[in-house]
C-alpha cells in the first residue's frame, strides 16, 4: 500500500439558508406538500424570466471572503443542459467559466499536522426537483419544491492525500458555513453534500492517476469509508496490471463498497452556454465592503481566542469551537461561572458523550449552559462531591431541572462545616477505643477505617477533604 499515494479533490454542494428560491419568490421551506412551493418560473414554464435573489449573491460572496477567495467583480450564469424529469427547464442554471469566487484556501489539521487545501472555485446554481418512485402505485412522481433552491458548489484542488484529510477539509468547510449562518450543514438531509474524486499514483510520479468520482456520501463516516475502499480497489487494479477507468461510482453504505454508475463513454456533454435570460452579475465595491464587515468571528479565530482568553489547551479549543452552537454553549456557561477549564472538562467528557450517544444537537440539550455552570460551581465549592455531581448529571440532562434544587431534593449537600464534622469525628473515636489505641501505637493504616466510619455517620455527605484534614489533626 505504501508504494502508492492517494489524491483526492472534493466537490461540495451547500444549500443556502435563504427564505426564497434563487430565481423566483417561492419559499424554500421543507416538509410541505409536494409541489406546494412551485410557480411558473421554478416549474420551467415557457416565457418566464428568472430574477436573481440578492441574498444568494451575498452568501456566496461571504463564503468566498471567509476562505480567502478572489471575488470576481463580474460573473456570469450559464446553462448546463441535460434532460431529466426533475429538471423541467431541460437545463440547470449554474456558473461555468466565470464563477463568483476563485482561488481560495482552507486550513486543516490532521494527526500529520496543519495543511492548506486549495479551493478552485465557488459558483452559484439552482438545485433540481426530486423524483419519487412509488412501488404501491406503480408510478413515478415529480416534486418540484426543491427545484430552484439555491446552492453554492465549492470545488477543491486535488490537494488531499488521505481520507482523513478529506474529512478534515469537509468538517472545516461545514463549520465555516454554519458560523456564517448561510447553510444548516445537515449532511443526512442533504443540505451539505459532497462528491469525492479519488485517484492513486506511485510515489514520486508527478502525473495524477485516472480518477473515479464517488457519489452518495451522506455522512463523514461514509466519506472516510468510501475513499478507503476506493483507494484499496484502485491499488489492487494497478497491481494486477489493469487500468483504473474514469467513471462515476456509487457508495453502498450497507456493503461499504463502491460500484460503477456510469462510465466516461456516457459522460455528459453539457453544452454550457451563457444564460441569455440573466445579465452578467457585477458586484459593487460598497457591497463587498459591507459583507466583509458583517463576517462573524470564524472557527479558526475563535479557536485561537479560546486558547488566549480562557487558557484552554489546543485540543479543547479545537473541539469546542468546531461547532458554533457548542462554542456558544461553552461561552454562556463560562459567563455564568468563570472557571473555563473546569467547564471545558465537563463539556469535553460528559456533554460530548451525551451528544454522541443521543445523536442530538447542542440546541436540543435540556441542560442549559447556566445550569451546567451551576453544577460545576456546586462541585468546585465543595457543596456536593464530584461523585454526586457525576451521579445526577444524567437526570439533569434528561429533565433540565435546576441542579441546586435537585441537590436539595436528593439531600446531596456535603457537610463541610468543621464544627458539625468535628462532633461526628469525636463520636467515631469514642466508639472505637481499640482502633484508636492501635492507631496511636503505629497502625496508621487505620486512617482509612476512621474516614469510612465518619462517612457512614454522615450518610456519605461529609466533605472527604475536610474529614481527612480534621481526623489527621485529632489523631496527632
Ligand atoms: P468535472 O467537472 O468533470 O467533475 P473537474 O476538473 O472540475 O472535473 O474536477 C472535479 C474535481 O476533481 C476537483 O475537485 C478536482 O480537484 C478533482 N480532480 C481532478 N483530477 C483529479 C485526480 N486525478 N484525482 C483526484 N481528484 C481529481
Ligand atoms: Mg464532477
Ligand atoms: Zn417558484
């Protein structure tokens, strides 16, 4: 395996969070009746004219600015011609040789360290509708709600050299889109999708090998597995003296394999030409200035700030800023209790474990950041033991109740009051004269016994640190 190098370039489609479609005023809302969000423009009626949605331009340009692209002051819409029932116009309005953004870069970090991935271009285009095949009706239907929904396509340079790098690049892109609030980043629902172009070449060879384009990758795990499978398949072919053919391959998530969908012979000739219905798009400098000024703090900048402002280690800062909601949750908790590293510890372990286990999002967490802060404070101030804190967390996550109330209701408040504990200790020493004598005769191991007895008397509510300290003094 090590004799071959993997080469990967990704094409990412991100659905933009605009209220209306790219060329008409229909809503982009989902979950409505089929063909509810449809008008003569997006259903491809003859004689209609498209009107470009200004927000789409703004969002595409903002993404371009965020990943350091050159923003073309003039860009052109083009028709990509092909026939399919979900495309009533017979062409997709996209951009071809003059896209809105070019020559960007995305910074990634993998186990091998940091690396810059080049972005060839970002262009704007419309989505197609959806064909629905019904076995019960023995019929096929076309739903045009999604037709004309705005997308940006982000095309990378063939700069990635492993599936890990491809996944890191995708995560970085997704995170930036979500921070910009221009895409919801949902891979399963298809608002963030990716095709992976994969080839192999012997180490030291400059020319790229022939690539296959992998489709149907709707999670980061699928991207990783599909690429790993494809690389092994291509190396096997080359080792056997056979040739990799240029083709589109579908990933089968159940089998973990890829299979041929269409070959190069059937590759489309889209006969792109400039769309005569849309004038060239010319951006004004004042718009660009405004959009630049509106960019929020982006993931990398926030990661750096988390290390500087909160003194977090690099891993904590990276994980906690990877998702915008998670970063905001962390900062809200720190505002409520200013112990950043302690809050980070709880989030990096218990909260992330919960999110992984339930597959839920940060927004769905019932435990508010303020309540997490309360819980951490109760433990740090010694009001409850660390163990009690961990014990009640599942209930807090499930119910969202105030930790202070729950601790009271469960009687978990620790006794840290030295005079109360001193009385318990005196009682324990009085009840166990033999052990006391043995201890004083040198059997210091009995310390554990005394601590245990005091904890029993306090029903586990004695603050262990205080008990230990008081006992040590009394036994001297
Ligand atoms: P197409 O329009 O046919 O999909 P492009 O030239 O636009 O082809 O390339 C699409 C993607 O494929 C880009 O992300 C590019 O980086 C990547 N790519 C091109 N050649 C290779 C190769 N030999 N191996 C891997 N990826 C490649
Ligand atoms: Mg392609
Ligand atoms: Zn419409």
